[in-house]
């Protein structure tokens, strides 16, 4: 874990309000462990916004890290105004990683909204390791998609309104592929309702599943105790000292679906 | 390095830059990002008798130049603190101040006694009195002079280590609470704890904090902290440990000029856990570049107009 | 335009956006930049019995996301207010709330009586109780329940116009002061006045405010204002007029959700005197785009977790 | 008085830490009354810095306004980062103007530090009206000067350390020229110690003098009552309702030296 002043290589809008930024961050890369990890970004506007903003690592290679972010509020808006050549201060790499995807499973990668970046990262890792997999990407409508529906190559898009890819939520294709494949393993990141549905499904059908969750973070490094999620399995001991809660920043953001609970 | 040493009670601290309770865990969480041994002191997270899970999320939200937290005193409890933390502290060369919280006077006493029955390198205790007292209908210790005096006395009679009463800003008259602490034997007071605040998401209509109200900290409250410290300085004779919104060396200088003997860095640690270490070098430069001979000379020397 | 009307006592205001006392002069200062007749109400600068020059400079300083002021109740005095301002107000179609300040109960009464002996279009009085009471050793009215109750009663018995008690946040328990106001006949309470703060220039070592302490306002204190309003809302049955750091329509929405019937815009006027007028349109759009049928329906409806 | 979103035409460093910015501000120009007036500038960084910053108008012609500013703290630093093509929001024109300079006097214009802009503006007005005058510009050292010492053309520079122009303060050349000229009238703007010295001199020698003063401003338009300066002449009624104090933003910033007092 280190703080690095990273050079912005590029910063471009890839879909409506969704931006991709590449950073020259050799320090982060030197400690990087795998997809699921995130960085904590500081936008220097004096102390107007005291807290850093957590962003998943969407790719990490050749000394470069990328993030994909959506404009939500002040800080992401300021971020989108940065130009290549500017610097930003990043803290990372933080958090744990997806695991087991390379242990003879069939990974079903599921991403929705701003949960897509770590899933895209995991997809690259699967490709690199030549592991067959399917990726399912959910969105409300086609505006949010910046990847093409390509079922032949196991890339499945869904939209709530049917404006691109399959109509409906990600649950239909998940269920279909689970039934088609041997030793399926779900890896998902996305909005809470999506994660809740996947978790319910995985527990009911006994499908091994890892979820990367979000939480409001004060520090990203275990100091503030702000980023808790309820544990389901209170026996499981982790870095943080809690029984009932887990600190998403250091124990997560990736959890087995059976180990956590949503409110 | 100019002389940054400060004294509180009979203890000398190598510099006045401490990290604030609840913002630096147990001092062991961010070793990659800071050399904790450089710090004047680490004030550890509030410890209660039993371990506490703390409040459900959301526990934290950003506000203009600040943040609100409602962690709910999540902590490992005094027994685990003794067993797991004290051995670690033996190997540190910075001073450790243990912050204690309780829901009635007995709880504070019991924790202190457990600690005093123990050999340890702890330098002293900071007493968090912004806690609801279950025996007084949830009224905070820190808003009542008599309760504060009683608590201070009970603790004073049981230890020779430093006792620092940590004052709440959510009171009509912080000076009277400070005086009650002083008159009952506290070695110092620290101020301020967080300011009661609320945050609402106008889009969803929801409270951004599970417990509705939480504690405001960060640069937004610096003026409130400075006023509290300066008022206390004018009326008290024991040292004051200032905090609230310190993020830069000018903030440190302002708190010292207002009357702080040492300062604590809180929220700034979340942005950069190395802030304390950075500030030590920066305040050193500040003193060297100024007309002050030492940092101690600056304490309380704000020039006022009237 | 959706229905933005709100009622306080038996008075209906065309919208909930008012401008706060001391931040909009006597309502006549910035005519180029705002159509004051659009405002729900103008609360005029605190008026005392005699004209007051106010404090020596420096009176103002910026702080992180806020500012401190120590104007010292500079005002033209009630006689000139009657003579020069009331005629102007006859021609305005917005409502005027006169803010009154005093150093003992008699001063408040005298001002109110002078006003009541006068035919005027004033809608009501906002009573600034964050003033040091000379008869009680400089203790503020606003930190004492009994003084607040006494003052409210005396004024209530002398007018049928609205009486709004303006509460100070610098107290241990703002709700008890609010209750004392309600039980003694106030039509509404407004909250919050400024928070005590201090600012120091680390380069010169000087206080940035002549009187050392001043009042903190602006976005920095929004969380403090929201908490005060919500606590009052939960325990009081009279309307609450919220303020503290309002600069945007989401801020207005947050205050309404927390429990405000109307809001006051203060510091934001200094940046843009037209803020109030802008916010009327913006809150209108906000309500239209939301699931709320009217603004009144939103009052106090923040969704809490526990 | 109006609020205008002004286009930045140029923004350049003219001396060490001193910048000149030209703004396309036809609205401001349409109400502009003369040198001495100022604008109140907003740097939009959310509400980190709630207050606008007052800056004297250094020139006003052809729909363009210029300011000359020194980097003091956060807001002037942010201002210096603005590029031509950016917008900034300005409120103005505010305050009163220098007067009487065109009533058969010999104007002695004195500027120091960030007080120079309104004096340069007045100089242009003198030139336009073909009124003979001298300008005296004081600084601590040559770094701060961006105008050449040119006594033949009645441009006199002084530096405390003698690093350019005459050595010493502005008081020497002022005294010299007063003695040389008929009906001298001093117009000055600069740091408080300079204004104090000029005021003392003008009262002692009975020289008519106008001073443009600074004050910490909350609003610039008479709403906050923050910007007071002590009056010497309490009978003099002004826009503000005070007896003892005057509001610099609406009654000033230009005062006859006998009408005000420094603390
Ligand atoms: C582990 C993790 C990984 C994330 N990865 C991505 C990503 O790859 N791409 C992406 O677009 N977004 C990601 N997010 C969410 C991202 O952090 C928020 O969108 C961002 O903080 C919004 O900031 P803002 O100032 O623009 O919006 P704001 O107006 O501040 O807030 C909008 C919403 O963003 C969230 N948010 C704000 N501050 C924080 C914070 N300090 N910690 C957590 N959430 C916050 C809150 O839900 C808030 O309601 C991730 C969050 C977490 C916890
Ligand atoms: C009528 C008038 C005309 C001015 N003209 C010029 C000019 O032409 N060129 C120039 O460089 N400067 C001018 N100034 C001063 C200028 O306003 C300050 O330098 C500027 O506000 C500094 O802002 P900052 O954020 O960079 O510094 P900060 O760190 O905020 O403050 C540095 C100092 O600037 C002053 N200052 C800050 N805020 C204000 C405020 N709201 N009102 C008044 N003073 C403030 C204070 O003295 C403060 O100590 C003028 C001031 C006034 C009152
Ligand atoms: C997340 C968080 C947790 C805190 N926990 C504690 C605590 O356990 N005990 C305590 O006495 N103060 C606690 N505080 C208060 C800080 O120690 C400090 O008094 C306050 O934050 C003001 O300083 P700052 O503005 O520098 O943060 C906490 C503050 C924050 C932000
Ligand atoms: C410069 C200034 C002067 C003020 N004068 C008064 C006053 O005369 N009477 C009063 O009741 N409140 C006064 N206030 C307080 C405001 O009315 C308001 O309660 C406070 O500023 C919080 O709102 P804000 O954050 O929107 O500014 C003043 C505030 C400021 C900033
Ligand atoms: S974000 Fe601070 S502990 Fe996890
Ligand atoms: S700056 Fe506000 S009244 Fe002059």
C-alpha cells in the first residue's frame, strides 16, 4: 500500500457519463495482487471534499492502471475534467481479490453499472490464463453500455428496457448458463439490488459465488471503521476486529456470497 | 530540528503532533504509510469494558469541508486491548495514550483499574466523556459539570498516569466543564470532540447516517475548535490539547497560538495516514522560519485586538 | 409553478424561501440583483433600541466552506427603522419579518411596543436571543430556558403578529429552549443562528476578528443546522424555520425533509444577492420532478434508519 | 451593478507572482463609472471559498476589463491557473471612483503593490483627457515592478532596497513633486503603511488627497456590514447608515484622506 502521484495518460468518455482513465502508476502496479483490488483517489480541491474516492482497478498492466467511472457527484465530475498530462494522487492498491476463478471452474462474470470495472479486469485475467468463461453485463438501457452484445463470444448484455442485448435483468442469462456449464462459479459486482438477487440465487441453488460489494469509505485502509457490511458467518475471523461486521476496505471488497448479508 | 518538545504533567513529549482517538485505530493499522514512532503520541480508539460492534452502516458521510461519523464506539474491549495491544506498544518508541469510554462511572473505573493492575508502557488516559450515561437517561457526561468532576476524581484517585479529559463542543459552556476537570485533578483537557450533525440525501430522502445524528469533524469545525481552545486557555492553568480540522502546519500553528500545548490530527488521517509525520517536519520549518524561539513560546500567544 | 405556499401561525407565505437577518440589510440594498417581491419573506437586520455602530474591523473572515462574522449588531435603531424603513415596506409585496435584539428583556419589550403602536405592514417578529444579557452577567438569553420563556411570554402578550424565537446552536440542549419558546406562546422557532468560532492568521499571529470570537456560518455548519432542525421537529408542534449553510435547492430540500416549514438563506446572499430568487425556481423544479405532491408534504419526512 | 459570466481573453504573469487578466465583460463596461471601481470575482470551487474576491479595475475599454493581481492565497492561486477561453463570474462594477483629478489640478498618482491597478487606470484616464501628471510606483524590490522607471516621462519607481528606480519609499518623490507643481492633488492606493504615511503627509501639508483603501469584504454590495473603516468626519452622511464607520464597498473604496482614519 502506497501513495503515488500518478500521471494521467488519458481520460475519455466511453459511454454517456461513463469515463475511462489510464494512469501511469508503477508503484501501484508493483504491489498489485489481482482483480477486485481498488485505489483511493484524491481530487485536490483544498479540503472541500476531505475524503478520497474508491475506484476499482479496471486493468493493470505495463505499469499502467485504468479505472472506469461514472459521474455521480462533485468529485467524479472534477475527475472527468482532468486532462492527460495532469497528475492525481492515488492510494493503493487496496482490498482483496477475486479468488478460485482459476481452479477448474467455469467463471460466470457478472457486472452492472459501476461494478463493471473489476469484472472486466477479471475477464482479462481469465483470457490471459486461457480460462473459458462468460461475461454478463446488465444495464437499465443501451446508453450505459460501452461493450457490444456478442453472445457467440460469450459476451451477453442485458437491458431492463430491451434497448440492447437481452431484455430483462442479468438473472435470466445467469440461470441459463449455470445450467449449461460444468462447475459454474459466479463472480459479480454491481448495484446492491443485483447483488442481492445473485446472492439469493446462489444460496438457493448452492452455486459458489463471490461478490464484490460497495460501501461508503472514509479511509480505505482500516482506520475509520466506517465501511462495514454485516457478516453472515460471524465465526470467520478477518483483519478487522469485528464479529458481526466486516470492514469492506481491508476484509473485502470481495466476499463469498454466504459470508455476508445485505440489510 | 528545532525544539518541538512539550510537557504535560510530568511527561515530556518529543513533539506536539498526536493522532486523535478513533482516527488511527490502535496505531498498528497503517504501518506502510507512516513511521508511527515519529509521532508525539498515539491516542488509541475509545475502549469500553466489553467489545462493541458499533452501529450499523451507513456510518460515515462527507459534508462540506468535513465529514460525519457514527461509528458507535466499535472496539475490541479492554481485555483484548490488554492482551493484544499492550505487547505491541512495548516495542514502540512513541507514547501511547489510551482513550477510555463508558456508559456509567463504574465502567470507566473498571477499565482504568484493569489497566493499572497491569504493567504497561501506556503514558496516560484520555477520557471520552461524549458518551451517553445510561444511569442519567442518556445524558452525556460531557455536558454536566458535576458528572465530569465526579468522574475525574474517581479516576484521579486510581492512577498516577496522565489523565486527559476530552471535552465535547456540544455544550453551552465548555470552560466550566474544563474547570471541573482541572479542579478534580485532570492533568490536561483535550478539545474538541466532534460536533453533533446530520446529513440527508435530497434525492432519496434518506438520512445518510444510520443513527440519524453523528459527529461532524474536519476543516469545517476548525473555527469551533480554535474558539474552544482559546476560551479554555484563558481560564485554565492546565495544558490544553487542541484538535478539530487540523490538516496543515498553519492549522497546527493556529491551535498552538490559540493556547494548545499539543494537537491531535483526526480526519486528516483518513485522507493520508502519514499526515502526522508530515506535520512534524512542517511545523519544525514553520517555527524555524518564524520569529519564535521555540514552539512552547508560541502557546496561547495569539495577538488579539481588544 | 407547483404549490410552494407554507403557513406559520395564521399567515400564509407564498413560498418557503426567506432571506436571513443580517445578510440582506433592510431589504433595499441590492435591488439591481434581485426582485425581492418574489421572496417568501425578508427578515431584516437585528434592530436594537438605539442605533449601534457595531464592532471595529476586522469583522469578517473566510473559513473552510464558511465565514466568521462579528458585526456587533450594527443597526439604525428602532426609531429610524420606523421612520425610514416602514414606508418602504408598504410598497413591497413580500412579507417583512423584523428581527429584534436587546441586552435585557425591557429593551425587547420597548422595541416591540414602539412597533405595535405604529400602523405597519410588518408580518411578524423574529427574536434574536443570541445576545448577551447585561443583567445576567453577559449570559446569552438563548442558552437559558427560563429567560427564553420569560422573554417569549412578555412579547406574546403584546402582539398578535407572528413571534419567531431564533435559537442559538451554542447550547447543550436546543430542544429545551425550543420547547420553552413554544410553551410560552411563540408561533415558530427559527434555527440556527451562527456557531461560535475563531480564526487566526498563522503568519501574523493575529486574530482575524476584532472581538476574537465571532459567528460561523455557511455550508460548513449545514450539518449542525440540519441536526438542530430535526431534533426540534421531533419534539415541537410549532413550525420550524431552518437555516445554516443553505446555498442550493438540495440544501433547501434537506432542511424541509429534516422538518423545516420554511428556510432562510444567509451567507449565500453575500456571494449572490439573487440566491433566494434562484432557489424559488429551483425548489419548484425539485418538487415537480420528485414524487412529492407539494412542498408541505415533504416537511419532516426524512427517512431514518432506526 | 450586475453579475456577468466573463470570458477570459488572456491571463499572464507580468512580474514575479503578479498576473494580469483581461476579461470580455461588456455588461460591467456598460455600467462602469471610472477608475477606483472594482469587481468582485467568484472562483467556482463549490463552496470551499464562499466569498468573492474584490479586484480593482485596472483598465476598462472596448468592452474589456482588466485586473492585475498578486498571488496571496488559495483564490488568487486558482485564478492564476485559469486559461484564456475559460469563464469566470464577476459582480460589478462596484464602489465609487477617484474624482476631481480633471479639475485643473496636477495629479500625483501613487501606487504600491496590489494598489497599483486603480492608479494605472487613473493614469490612462489622465492621458485620455490630456492632463499632465506624475505616477510614482513603490515596491520592496525590483521583482515586483513590471513598469520601467522613466523619470523623463514622469514615471518614477521606488524600491526599498534601491534595486530599481529611486531608493526609499514613495514619500521622497511625492514631497519633491508637490513642491515643483502647481495645485498638486494626490491619488493613492497601496499597502496600509503607505497610505498612513501619505495621509499624515497630506494633512500636515494640507494637500488634497484621495486614498483608495482595502478592507476585508463579505459581499461588496452593502449587505454584510463587514467592510468598515473608521470615519474621521462623522457628520459626513453616506450610503451606509453609520456615523462612526463607513462601508468601504459602497461608500468607498476612494476617500478624501481627511475623511477616514486608520486604526
Ligand atoms: C470498493 C469500491 C469500488 C468502487 N469502484 C468504482 C468504480 O470502479 N467506478 C465507479 O464509477 N465508482 C466506483 N465506486 C463508487 C465511487 O466511489 C463513487 O461513485 C464516488 O465516490 C462518487 O463520488 P462523487 O463525489 O462523484 O459523488 P457524491 O456526490 O459524493 O456521492 C454520490 C454517491 O457516491 C458514493 N460515495 C461518495 N463518497 C464515497 C466514498 N468515500 N466511499 C464510497 N462511496 C462513496 C455514495 O454512495 C454517494 O451517495 C466504488 C466504490 C467502492 C466502495
Ligand atoms: C477594493 C479592493 C480592491 C482590491 N484590488 C486588488 C487588486 O487590484 N489586485 C490584487 O492583487 N488584490 C486586490 N485586492 C486584494 C484582494 O482582494 C486579495 O488579495 C484577495 O482577496 C486574496 O485572496 P486569496 O484567496 O488569494 O488569499 P487569502 O489567503 O484568502 O487571503 C489573503 C489576504 O487577502 C485578503 N482577503 C481575502 N479575502 C478577502 C475579501 N473577501 N475581501 C478583501 N480582502 C480579502 C485578506 O487581507 C487576507 O489576509 C483588493 C481588495 C479590495 C478590498
Ligand atoms: C471516524 C471517527 C471516529 C472517532 N472515534 C472517536 C473515539 O472513539 N473516541 C473519541 O474520543 N473521539 C473519536 N473521534 C473524534 C476525534 O478524535 C476528534 O476529536 C474529532 O474528529 C475532531 O478532530 P478532526 O476534525 O481532526 O477529525 C472520532 C472521529 C472520527 C472522524
Ligand atoms: C454577516 C452576518 C450578520 C448576521 N447578523 C445577524 C443579525 O443581525 N441577527 C440575527 O439574528 N442573525 C444574524 N446573522 C445570522 C444569520 O441570520 C443566520 O442565522 C446564520 O448566518 C446561518 O445561516 P447561513 O449559514 O445561511 O448564513 C448574521 C449572519 C451573518 C453571516
Ligand atoms: S474505509 Fe475506513 S475502515 Fe474501511
Ligand atoms: S463588503 Fe459587505 S457591506 Fe461592504
